[in-house]
């Protein structure tokens, strides 16, 4: 039996129009389960941070990998995805900037990110760190032009993404090339004329 034929999610919640999220690919998921998993993730994250008691040995290991200088304090240890510094504590990895925030400014509320004003992921300078909700973190990324599509200057067919040649599609929250759209529309119209 495929997912579309089922009346209840694996956790036993009924698939009703109000309780069902349908994705672009046709897959569906129970909204109660989505909410429960988000709350569990936030609670786990908050619990891990709250339980993080910073010992002198942890602090010593942190400072051994920080290059203190004017401006950014660069991380000189292991790095993970997107160049964020990683510090291994109690058999778990924690992002170095997150540890720096805990060390200098205190607890991090559930579901919040430690963001950088300097836009330098390996930076651990507490003066460059601030808290942001997931929404604020995304807004900060967009405002600073760090979204992958924002860095591209030309469409896949070589047309420049200029203000005159670019439009935004609300449904996908992305941009498209006007010249490519004109060509697609022209090809579609010619194809329809040929069929008629």
C-alpha cells in the first residue's frame, strides 16, 4: 500500500485536509508529526546547551585553537561543513562559535542560532556573535547575499541577471531570466501553432 492510500500516518494520526502537508513531489506528511519532531529537535538542542557545563579543561582546549587578533578570532582547529569550526567535547562536536557564545555570553535559548555579524564562519570573537531565530538567520543570510543563487551573475544559458532581465517567482522564492522565459514562451507558442 503506497502513502496516498493510507488513512493514518505511521504514528496513528488521521490524514485529514487540516492535518496533512502535501509536498511538491506529491508526498504527504502529518502536520502533528512535523510539529512534534520540530519540538523534539528544539528541546534536544536546548537541553544539550543547558547541560553544557564549561569546565576549565574545556575552556583550555577552546583557547588552544583560537587565534586572537584584532577583528575576527579565527578558529585554528577542525572545521566542518560551510567552514564552521568544530570542538569535540564529551564525545560530541559543538560548533566553535556556539561554544564561544556559551562561554562569554551565557545560555542559548531553544531553537536559536549563533549568527555572525562579520559573516566569517570560523570566527569565535564574542563581539561578532549574536542570537537569531531560524527565520532571522535566513533573513540575515539573504540580506548579506550569501544564498547560492544570489552569488550567480548569469543564468545557465549565459544571460546576465540584471534588474531589467530578472524577475522573481513567488512560489519558488527564486529568480528567473526574462530572456529565457521569452524564448520558452516563443517555443511553446510556435509548437501550439504547428499542432493547430
